[in-house]
C-alpha cells in the first residue's frame, strides 16, 4: 500500500487550510509516521546490543526532519561535505556520522576530519594513502562483484563503481593498520528499494562471512558491520510493506551464530533512507490545465524538478485527488508538469477520477529521494517543504525557491530589470 490511511486522514484534516496559507505546490512530511517507522526499526533490532540506524541524509536532507531522527538516537550517513556539515549543524559529531563518499576529493577528507571527525568509510584501496591522518577507526565499503547479484536500481555489483573487491579487501585493512588504524568496521550497499527482506539478510550473511575471514587472517576484531540501506517501500497499491520485525529476527540469528563461532560480535549498523521517510511524504499540487490531443493531459503546478523519480526511473507514484474517490468517473490521462522534456510526467496513462482546474492532486511516497533530487533545469524552481507536526500544526521547513535564488550564482550586468 502507498501512503497510510492514518497519514491520509491527518493530511486531509489540514489540507485546505495549509493550501490557503502556503499555496501549492509543496512536499509535506508526516512527523507521526516518521517517528512510528523509526520506533519500529529500533524495536525490530532491539535484541542486538549496539544496533544503530544512520539515516541516509541524501534521501531527505532537511535539518528539521533530521532532528527527528537524531531524537530517536540515530546517526547520519553522509556522502558529501555539505551533507556532513548539515548533520553537524544539528550537533551530530564523531561516531554519529558515517562518511560514505566515493571518488573522494582532498577537500572532502578535510571536512571529514573537522569538528571531531566522523567514521570514515573508504571506497577504495587507493584512498588509504590519501587520508591526511588515518583515524583509529576505519571502515571499507565491500563490493562482492560476481559473488552477488544486485537489484534493478543499483545494478550488477561488477558494473558498480563502488567499493573494494574481494581480492583487495584483506590488503585494504592491512594497509590501514600499517598507517595506524586499530579499530575496524565493514560496510556494503547492494540493493535499492528492495521489498524482499531476504536479500538484506543474505547481505548480512555475506558481510559476516567476509568479516570472519579477514578477522582470522589479520587477527583483528570488527566493531561493526554496516549493511547499508536499500529497504524498499510499496509504491504500488498491490505491493506489501517489508516485515522489518521478521528481518530483524533473521539477522539476529545470524549474529548469534557468528558470536558462538567466534566468541565476539560486531555491532549492527544500517543506513536506510527511503524506508525511514519515503511513505511519510506527499507532493501536493494543483490542476491548472487540461489538454486533449492524441492523449489526455492533466497539467499541474509542480514539475519533475519537485520529483524526478517517475522521469528518471519510470517509477510509479500513487496519486489520489483530494475529495474524490476511485468510484467516481475516471479517465485515462498523463499527469504533466511544464518542462520542455517529455518525461516531465508524474503518471503515464493512469486512470484517475475526472478533474477540474483547481483540483488538488496528492502524489504519494515523496518523502525520500523526492525534493532532494530536484534541479533547476529549464528555469524550474524547487517547491517548499512543510512538516505536519504530531499536534496537527503545519510548519514551513524550507521555503520555495525564488527567481532571486535562480539568479544568485550568475555574474553579469543585467541591462534592465
Ligand atoms: C543512497 C544510499 C543509502 C540509502 O539508500 P535507501 O535506498 O534510501 O535506503 C545508504 N547508503 C549509501 C551509501 C547510499 O548511497
């Protein structure tokens, strides 16, 4: 199921007033839903001492939402300097931050080491000599290559630019030790939007296998394994939610087995983005035009600048029309924005209730990789972000972009204004 009934009801209660106050379009996030999912994840892994979720900042890089994550005890997975700085702005420090960059620049290493540093997750063996000062605790991203099949979004591991190969992994840790590292973690990230949790369990099994092998060879112990993100959400009505509780149980069994065999156990880290916030966001947009040519088009006041996933991955986002249900007269339409790109569509050949100008479309599951992926191509301005608080109030947590923002980086003498 897409958007939960509870969120739909909470949103429905405030939508008219919110549109009046803020105008459309906007992404709106549901604090109650985000907290509920966060608590469920904590519960699912509660039997594993030291479990920690590092929220993948790239999914929803808004400090107000990140503060909700921090309050639940989560850390942050960052992959760029600005993401690290954002997490530090809400007072996350050191072990609260996992820095998973790739093709890392010297400037990024400097930001990583500032302000009490972070957990450095190195993407390549060649980067070991480029770390200005080797921290005590070091992690490598493992790429199993032909040992595992990736999924559709993330692709085949052999073709993926990420990580250290199976053949390199031992010397990577050895080299890091030679440079002074004394504490270790191991990371991998193989799936994206995966609804079959067995895939994530298999990833854990694989990582524990490599950790065991390297710990025996180098006579070291690992403080943590990080199984990455990639937990999927049901974008389509016929899909089901991941059973995180069952996933937690199966992973717990694997960890216990490892402990029996080796006499020690690493902590379990996860860095979910989509699962934590995806279902708890919606894009609210207004119908401004209808067009009837070879196909019927419903034109809305948002564009793919607000939500790239349909245009980029052909992704399905469920849509409902505020105040109309699916038993009403429907027609098959493409829902489109104003960009001069034919993939600027939120839905293609979708049966939706017949709309009029001024009707409000609610596009589901935009809480992750939604606003964050937006761009300014074709003079598009990104929309505002709102937070629906648990007390029913709505707060502006990012204003909409203006033409001044669009011009802000340009250097030229305007001939007239
Ligand atoms: C994108 C990303 C994540 C989060 O992925 P989701 O599919 O949103 O859970 C986690 N870790 C890394 C390294 C990533 O690149």
